[in-house]
């Protein structure tokens, strides 16, 4: 359980920083300011991360999808890695986060950078983390293709025994997403990737655990993972059958 008291207005303090939980999707979208870093994670997410933090001591942490920086600061203060970085597609820098990164050694953030930008992700892991990647938190597009591409790039770089987290995998099954008029109706569901990850786990010795919780999936890389050469998706065995996308 996340023990910190969260005020009625969503504000709480962690490690000397003020955060503001925002769960409403109403426009205009909230911005980080003197009242706190806007955090798009509700209490169940905070509880899950608190329990993860009880057993996990990552030295390096990469967040995909920053929004207003609340998730970045929350994960940083909770998990206290030596180095942290993040990518965010939106090009406009979030000034309070830019300021936070400047005053906190070993921190960086890359705006205008997609989660599927292979060169950028490789550069971050190799140059900023010295090649060591302990934990990934993907809270970016929630789109099947982008999420799969990030996993394909980053999972081979993850340290054996490291943790790869995928947030908000269940959107295609939510009542609000069922209408053919919904903007995401034509998109392949995120959960399609979970089926493929299940097949990957069954086919290989890459992963030891895939813990599916309603808010997120936590994938443990095998501490004895064999060296990965080539594309991980080519390692899936389906007895010659096709998986029909959902
Ligand atoms: C759910 S919000 C992130 C919330 C944040 N992690 C937090 O906990 O407060 C998702 C963010 O991902 C960004 N995003 C969308 N597509 C992306 C992509 N392809 N690469 C990187 N970021 C992306 C969006 O601009 C948005 O800011």
C-alpha cells in the first residue's frame, strides 16, 4: 500500500516534491505548476508501485510517456534509482520537470521523442545508463504497434532479472471504447500484445513471470536469460498457426 496521505484535492508530498493526482480526462488538460507535478496515476497504481518498490532496487529506470512529469517524479522518489531518463512524444518541454532534472544529478528527459525511436532508446541506454537497464515503465501511447516496438528494442537490453512494466493494457475492453465511432476503434487492442507476450514466454527462456493486474502488467526477465540474438518476435512458436488480432 502507498502509505502517503493524499489530500482530497489529490495533492501529496514525496521525497520533498509535491505531486497532484489527476484522474479526470476533461479538457483543458491539467499542467504541472507550483501546486505540484500532475500525476496521471490513481491510488490503485500508487499501491502497486509501492509494493513493487518494496522488492525492487533498480539502478537505472526508463519511463516511456511523461505527460506533465508526475509519473517521472513519483517513480524517481519511490524507487530512488541512480539514473533515470524518459521519452515523451510531445515536443513542448514541461518546465517544472526540466527544472527537476537540472537540479537532480543523473536525471534526463527527452521531449519530442517517440517510444518507438530505436536510435534514441539505444542512445539513452548506452550513453546515459552505461548500457545497464534495470526497469522500464511504459505509460506512453498504449498502442499495440508502438508498445510492441519499444518492447522489441528494450527487452533485449534489460538486465537479466529486470522488470518491464506495461500500464493500461485493458482499454479495448472498457465500455467507453466499444463504439465503432470511437477514435481508437480501428486500432489493434493493447491486449493483443499480452497474448503475444504469453506466447513469447511459453516459447522461450526470456521471461520467468508475467504478472497481469488490472492497471498494469509486470514482466520479469529471466535472471538466467540466455543471450538474445535477432528479433525476439521471431522466437515465438505457434505450431504454424496464426494469431487472429483482436
Ligand atoms: C498517460 S500519459 C503519461 C502519464 C505519466 N506517465 C504519468 O504517470 O503522469 C501518456 C503520454 O504518452 C505520450 N505519448 C503518446 N504516444 C507516444 C509515443 N509514441 N512515444 C512517447 N510518448 C508518447 C503522450 O503525449 C502522453 O503525454
